[in-house]
């Protein structure tokens, strides 16, 4: 209770820096939701965060807009239709990802961003994000009223999606946002308005070449998420459809439906993935000292005979033959002993 009151007091003040360090484990989900809502308008965090979750936020006022620098571990957040309707102030968010990986659903469209990508979204749309790898991002939060004043030729807010950031004006905008986040504390208040005008002019030009987002496919996104989970847990013997469904908060039936579109069963994908990583290890000089049985057991097989049989069916050769045929194999090393 005391922690919640302290956090509320912090958020009522224009805080500039926050870290989840020191927040009690049971309060971390609510605290993270409050900080997201203070920095990016109102958001929900629908899943409880693990005790190991880390996040930090730095927020700066910038001539009527805001610059938010965020680092966070994998998590999910959403801005629902009810929250959109409740919010009277329209903001445009321009995010530069400087590290990690994140997926967005913006209205009916979807986009995945990695380091160096620019994405734009608006608070009048339903938005969902999923952080897949520890994320570091810089976001410019601009009131639409300010953007419309500075860019009178733009009659409507931008549509959500990526801005080309590898070349051209988008590349200049990405460099500019990164420099702003690094130097905003040292900018004199008297020059911030001029810098803000330049920033919005650069943004307006970049938006003219904005990439349209692909139609969002929730099933495809969940299938990618499930496959990522499987690949991260191949080494665990108890990896099975029931556990996979539970870990991803979906039903077993829905899990099997997802894999129907890939023309492979869940178990078939697990087996094929294990065989692939084992084959890569067999031809990798870094694993030459490991016996074939050790490689098989390392990636989840609990029967050497089953591994050898399925390996031969998949690749048309035994594990020992594949190892001996590798260009860097050492004949007579004993590493192919099973």
C-alpha cells in the first residue's frame, strides 16, 4: 500500500527517471502499468510480470512534446477501445528502436521492429505491443494539436506503421531522435522551440514516404511466438504440446489449429527442430569433442536409438556419416563414438 501511494505521488510530479528496482515483486505489474500510462497515455498490462522483470524509463519535456527513453524485458501491453474512447487528447508516437525486438498490432495492421527501425502510432487507435527481447527504445510523444499547428499541410494524423529508416530522410530522423534523447538535458529552454520545429518538419517529410503496414494476422503472430518458445526450450525433455500451450496461455486445441497452417504437427516441429540443431552440432568443430549420444541428449532426445533412426530418415545418412563427411572432421578422434 505504501509503495502504491509513493508511486502515485511520483507520477503526479513530472518525474524524469524511474526504475523498477526496489518495487516489491507483487506490485511490479501495477507499477509498470502506471508508468506506461504516465509516459505513453493510458495502457493495460494484461499479464503478471515475473519477479525477474526489469524496466527503466527516462522522460523529458520537449517544447510541448515529450521524449521517453525506455528499457524493458519481454512483456505485453495493450491500449483498448475503451481506453481510446476515454482519452480526449490525441497524441502521435514516433518510436526509434535502438536494441531488442518488438511486435505491434496497430488497429488492424501488424508490424515487427528491431534495432534501427522507426514506427509511428497514434492514441486514437487500438494498439498492442509484445516485447520479444530486452528492448531499448526512444519515443517522441507529440500532441496532435502541436503537430497540426507546426505542419498545417497535414490534415489528418499519420497512419500507424513503419517509416523507412535505413536511407533517406527516415535515416536522418532516426539519427536526430537518438541525438535528441542524448542531448535533451543540455539543450537550453530558449532553443528547444526551434529544435522542436526542425524535428517536426523532418518528421513531416519522413511521413510522406511511410511504409503501409501489412494486414495483421493474429494467428500467424501467435504461431511465430509459439515457435520461438519451442526453439528456446528444445533442450528440455518434457517439452510437449500441453506444456507449450500452457506457457503461451492458449488452449491445446488452438495450438494444434495454429500448426495446421504450417502443414506440420507440434510434435513434428519439435522433432524436426531438434534434428536440425543436432546436425548443425555434428558438423560444427566446436562440438567435435562431444560424443553423438551427448549431442542427442543435449537437445532433448532421451533415446539414442530413436535419435539415430529418425536422423537417418530425415537426412538419409547416419549421424556418424554426417560427422565424418564434414570438412573439418578429425578422423580417428573418437568423437563419433556413441
